[in-house]
């Protein structure tokens, strides 16, 4: 498939990364991503792909043991503490909450929570198990927001999945109060792992991820859409994604089904490169917090 130029900076100076669905192994199809030498954007070349089957999960939220759910819930207290540096009450929208850990913590701490999620089973889980009321079962990639005005919108690991991020950001901006916040996290296209793993980097996550950004690129996009960057975080969330990257890389590369071996070797690599990946800008993922301008 012919690729003409970077969609971000229009540079024709790029290389092609050939990869496939290493993480979930839903198919053996080959996918191409361009990596721009000028701005570092990673962009999927194959555009017209039916992604529905690639988002199906083998684990129903109703099958998740309560003990394991509560264990992961406690880990998400990190996000709550980080969030409380900006807000300690208000109306919050979370887009694509996964199993709902962060939204549940916000709810338990007296925030008013709305949720947008496209997966029907997850929506049923939010209603029946987590007792959420304001759930909109809708396509998170083409959000149709109401006239509600939120103090903050949260989208952890979402923007990299979007084919048209500018349109999505504009819709969200219109739903946020003036001086309200937009919390984002996403993989880092300038990470150390990408330099080492190249097309085998698990955070390319073909074909689900459409774009992988650098912090500078995402900042430029958000500023263009009337947001101001107020915080970049390379903390515990980054560390956890670094660890995931190394363990998944071992599993995907060596193709050994022994989970214990994969974890041991992956953790050894994680610990080996921990000092380097702790340098801001080198981690596998980052959090950015934006404030809506007047």
C-alpha cells in the first residue's frame, strides 16, 4: 500500500513498520504503520479495516473475581490521588472506562459520574454490579455528547484509537466548562521501548491503534483546539505500562506459552532498563492534563 506523506507535518521522510496483531492474535494479517522522521508520529497506513472483531475480549467483566477486581481497584487509587490535585468534587465524564475502576473510585468520593462506553456487556456490568446510573452506550470513537457541561472529561488510553482525533477533541471541548479539565493518557512515540523493539513494540497494538503520539505532538493538537497543557506525568502509570511492554514483548517475540517464564524474563528486562525509562520522555506511556481556555 502506497503512503504519501505524514498526516501531521506532511513530511515525506518516513519509514514503514510492518507488524501484526501480536497482542491478542485475532488474525495473522500484516499491517503497515509509518513512522515520521520529522515529527515522530506513528500512523496506521491500512485505513479501511473492520475493527469490530479486534475489540472483543475473551473475559467478561461478570467473570472477573471480586478479589481480583478489588486488588486492581486499589491500584487505581494512584489515579484518584493524581486527579484530586486538580478537582475534589464536580461532574465528570469518563470515556471508555474499561472495567470501571477509576469511575467507581470517583463515585465513592462523591463525584457525579457519567460514562460513555460502546461495549454492551461493560455497560450492563456498570449498571448491575457497580450501580452506575448515567451510562450512554455509544461509539467512543464518534462521541455524540449531550449539552451537559462537565468539570472534567477523562479518557485513559483512548485517543490513540481514533481515526479523527481533532473532531473528537472538538466535541469534548464543547462539553467541558470553561477552565474545566481534560485528562488523557496514551502511548509515547518517543519511548525507549520503541527504539529497541521497533515493529514488535506492543504499544503499536495493531490494528487497534490508529496513531501513536509524542507528548509534543499531542500538546500541539490540543493547543490548536483551545486547550492549555497544565501537567505532564511520568509516574506510576508509566511504570506499569513499561512493565507491560517488556512482558508482552517477551511473550510475543519468543512465543513461549509459559506465563511464568514470560513474566520473569519480562520483569528482568523491565528492571534492567528501569533507570533509563524513568527519565521523563523515555517511558512507554504518559499522562497529560489540559485546561479549557476561555
